[in-house]
C-alpha cells in the first residue's frame, strides 16, 4: 500500500477537484439575474418547443377546460339561486330544481375529465420522447468525443430523470389548466352574484399568488443547492470509503473528518433554507386560499347592507371553498414540488457538454542514455477499465532499462496494478505500444511471456507440496546450491527450520500471509525470467524483511519493477515513477523531490510516520 499524497498542512488528496465538490466550499454567491434568466431560458427550451409544435393538442385541451369553467360557474350560481329563489321564498320545489341543476353540472364533469386526460399524453409523452432523444445524443457525443469518457449519468437521464420530468410536467399542466379555468368560472360567478365580492376576494388572492410567484426562483435555487450538497455528501462518503487505508496510513483522519463535516453541514444548511422557503409557500397558500374566506365572513354585515342576498353569500363561499381554494392549493403544491423538480431536471438534461479538451501531451519518462536494449518500452499507452471509462493510464511514455530497479508510487487506485498487468501482458492497453525486451508484447505467446517475466501479486500462491517444490515452481531444474543461495539471500532459514526443512510438505493454511509472500519471493529469486514485477508483494512483511527481499532481488541478474508498499522502496530504487491520475513523472529520488509536489508530500508523510 502506498500512502495518499497528504501532509497535515496540505489539502486532502482524496478530495475531488474544487469544481467537483460544492459541499466542501462556502455557500456560493447566487448567479447574476442575467445568468439565471439564461439558465431558465435554456432549461425551458424543450417545453417551449413542445408547446409550439403541439398547438392542436393545446387547443383541444383548452376546449375541454372551458367546459370545466362552465361547470364551476353553474355549481355556485345554482346554489345561490336555490336559496334566493327557492328555499328562502318558501318554494322548496324551485330550490330543489336549482340544486338538481348543480348536480347535473357535477355529473357532466366526468366526460370533461376524460377529455382532458385524453389530450394530456400528446404533451407529456412528447416531452419525454424529446428528452430521451436529447439524452441519447448527449451520451453518444460524450462517449465519442476525443479525450472524454462516457457520460456516467446517461442511464439515470434515460430512465428516472426523463420519467420524473414527464410526470412533473403532466402534473403542472393539469394543475395550471385547472386553476386558470376554475378561477375564470368562479370569478365570473362572483360577478354575476354581486360585483362587491371581487373587492373582498381578489386582493388576498392576488397577494398570495404574488408571494408564491416571488418565492419560485429562490425555491428553485434552494433545491439546486440542496441537491448539490446532498450529492457532495455522497461523494465524500464514497471517497472516504475507498481511500480509508490511505487516510489512516497518512494520519489524515482529522482533516478528512473536517472535510466530511463541512459537507454534512452544508447539506444541513441547504435543507434549512429549503424548509424556510417551504414555509413561505405555506404562507402564500394560506393568504390566497384561507384569507378570502375569513374576509368574506368578516365583511358579511357590510355586504348585506350593500344589498347582497344570503343566497349570494352562500354561493360566494361555495365558489371560494369548493372551487378556488382546492384549485389554488393544488397549483401551489404542484408548482412548489413538481415544478421545482422539473426545472432542476430540465436544467441538468439541457446543460451543454463541456468543451472538448485539447489533446494532452504524452506523459514522458525518457529513456536513460548509455544502456543496452531496454527491458520494457511503453509508447503512448492508454488503459481503461472498460469501454468509454475514464483512462487509468493515458499516453504514458516509459522506458525501463535492462538491470534497472524501478519503483512505482502513487495513491491507492491510481493505476499502479494496471500498469504492472500491462507490463506482464495480462492486460491489453486500449491504445499504444508495449515492448518487452524489444518484442511487441502482443506477439508473445504465453510460454514466451512466462520465460521473460514474473509477476508477483499481493496475495501469494503457495500450494500443498514441499517447500523446495514451492521455491522451484518457476525453475524446476534449480540445483541445491541455487536453492540454498535463495534461502540465504532472502533470510528464509528461520522459516525452513520452522516447517521442518526444505523437503517437508507444507500446509498452506498454517502459514502466515508474510510467510507466504516470502516463499513467493524466493520462487521469483530462483526464476530465470529477466524481469520481475512486484505488485505490493511485500505488503504483509515487516520493513526489515521487505528491505532484505528487495536487496536480494535487486542483486540477481535482471530488471526489477516494484509497486512500493512502503516509500522506503523508492529510496532503494534507481528511478521512481510517480503516478498521479493520468499524469506520471519519472526520475531519481533527488530529482522528484525537486519537481514533484506529490512525491514530496508522499515522502513527507512517510517520514512523519516513520518517526
């Protein structure tokens, strides 16, 4: 394991770039109004385009909704007439006849609802199709653009996000349509009963609507901020989980906890802001919906003095309580929830792709002069974990000379094992050329590769057999003197004595992880392959045993490449390769201390932990 590049004063290396972690920064200053207006125009462009193309569906929807206005009008008007012309005048039959008219208006609402829902798919499904089409185009452009990996949000965009946008848009259409036409019918009914009702109903209704409208944009910003903060908390959790070993090894627990705490605090602050704007929305609903009822009741004596009848008062309350208030409450609820979700999702779905990055210069580790034909040559090697994924190695240039000892260092997960697997011929790079002792590695057959290189992974393989058989596994013709030389060079004698000699059968389960690694290193020492690749093959051994093993392997004829578990390996190497994302720097220990900030941080942490 290699510690993460971090010192107590330096920034946490496990943290994403500053642009990727809004939760780790102070609350951003809201964008200028012009920027918000441009964002709103861009986000709502698919909706505007849809409405222009679907004018026929809009006209049919408006026609069915006009029938709903008539239904609303007759509902309150018939109730008022039933009292004034019927029950209050001692004519129950007339009153019942007017109430029957109100019932008929309600029953006629069923085909109206059916007609409205028949037109809705022409709008909502068309919007979904447009968004899916745009998401597919975006994903394809992202995957095929030079220097850019696949769009990792494509599946979410094509499934959940487009479905949420469709459902939210459908809810908005229904709510807005219902409120507009119900309000027209109710206000027309109030005017027909007594124009004075408008003086009581319209001011609080307009005030509540204005308050709600003014809160929409801040509410959308608050929801944006909350979603970003919530995603940042998830990223911090994932980063902490995957880099936990590095964090503990570098003593960065407090700094990492502070970064995580800031992310959680930002998410909590964003949620509090969202809750405050939700309270404003509730206040606006109460102002527009409940206050007219209170004012109607409070103004009843004045209205009666103005000649307003009792039936008209009941009809006005019917309009407000049965029509206006439910439609208004639905509109505000849908706008505040589904509307905000729709805007956020449309903003994400229509956000332009970043500009294509300019081609990066190859990461070069130059060939050293004065040496024979190289053991390893990598030219513009690019490797990923899957088609379209972000590269682990990108345009890597590296030459490892015969007899050279190279140490590879870098944070966990940066691509060190991937590099060794490519060197061993176990992983075919997506691009570039890799040569092993002058031969293209792709042309080497497995027996030829086995004769040229040995790869030791972290988990050492020991089989049931004698210790000698395990040591000679890669060189069955090794003589007694060769085996004794490997035992002495790697300080294997205590293990030989403990198991009862070289010819005693081993039981692998009784060996510690460090002992298994020591046997595997002895096997590599005896191998005739001229290239040894060690992928943290000493991670379960103590520092003294690790140093002994590396000195022994370095002394044998051949080339040694070590993925360093401890940075002391870098001090023993001829050169060090530092991997930092898709970049790499190569040089001696002294050269890298001068020009690599990451290497200085790594060595600084290692020095602190050693002390």
